């Protein structure tokens, strides 16, 4: 199943690996964390708690990356 999805398992010490970067592929991804404004719910209170709306910080996803998006 891993071979069908082009996964490769390498058994070697990290010091022996010679990795190359592929253009257009980001190797480091920012950490995705829970949104501090909605606390992961994706909704925030509106009009003194009578209704709620989509969180403006995370766009209703409930999570943000380290860049705040």
C-alpha cells in the first residue's frame, strides 16, 4: 500500500543521508495550532451571546498556523 502512494522507507542514520530539495515543494511546514480566539470551535459569540458567527481569525477552521492564517 505504501508503494502505491510513492512512500519510501529508509533505514540509515541521518548523518549518512544526502537529501536534495525539490523545487516547488516546501520542506518545512509551519505548526498548525488551535485558534486562540475561538479555542478550536470555529465560532465566536456575537451580540452579547445571543448568536454566534464564524471566527474572523481562523475563518471557521478552528486552527491557525504559526503565521496566523
